[in-house]
């Protein structure tokens, strides 16, 4: 079966996309798909390169058993467009920025995350200037969305009782 490499992209790679990466990895492990799905994250901006995720993202992940504390921010790079099968933008501004820098030989499928998982032209909103509730909302969107993504990629892996 095909191995899929999935990249989550936001603006700073410290709030939303590291959570997407951590949640997808966690869910893939829970479904026994670790060898079939790999994931990473990046930012369209490079201001936070080398930094750990925002402490609020680390905290909300930890509340759900998802450890993202060891991840480090990096900027989206040209080789990501051939190194990953799917690139998911957290919001429509990220999507525009990703498409703008995509090289001509890009082989990645590039999508707005919420559009791909639920058909909605909806952003995972930037929580950077928000409060803990905003980080909880981001977590919930990414958690539900990653489950849908894995259902799509590996329908036989759906957890028992999933609706
Ligand atoms: P993220 O959040 O894109 O979800 O990582 C942000 C992080 C940093 C900034 C903006 C958004 N910033 O302006 O530094």
C-alpha cells in the first residue's frame, strides 16, 4: 500500500500546523498506520524558525495526550513540493502563499485543510492573538479533520464506533 507524506502549513509553524502534525501522527499510531502515513509541518513565514511550538499549543496537545514539545519550527521550502504527497494549508491566506511559491515541478496535492476534510471553504483560524479557548477550538477542528483524512486515506482503519 502507498505511503503518504503529509505536510501541514500555517503562518508561523508554532501554533496550528505543529498541532496538525502531532494529532495526525498520534491518530495514525492509534490506527496502526505509522508505517503508511508520515507527517511534518512548516510555516510560510520564517520568523520563528528553530523555536518550539507556542506553549498554548503544547498545553492543549498535552491535555489530549499529544506531545508536540520536541517539534521545531521551520519555513516551507521548495523541496517540500516534491517531497510531500499532500500539503494542507490551515487558512486561505496560507493557501495563497503556498501556491505563490510552488515550483513548476511541484507534485504535491495542495488543499485548504477544511475544504479537503469537510468540503467547507473554512479556515482553521489563527489563534496567536487569541486565548486558550481559541487553541481548544483549533485542536477540535484539527482532531476531527485528521480523523476524516485518515478515513479517506485508509477506510478500513476507522476506529470501531466511529460515526
Ligand atoms: P501559526 O500562528 O501560523 O498557527 O503558527 C502564528 C504564529 C506566529 C505569528 C502569527 C501566527 N506571528 O505573527 O509571529
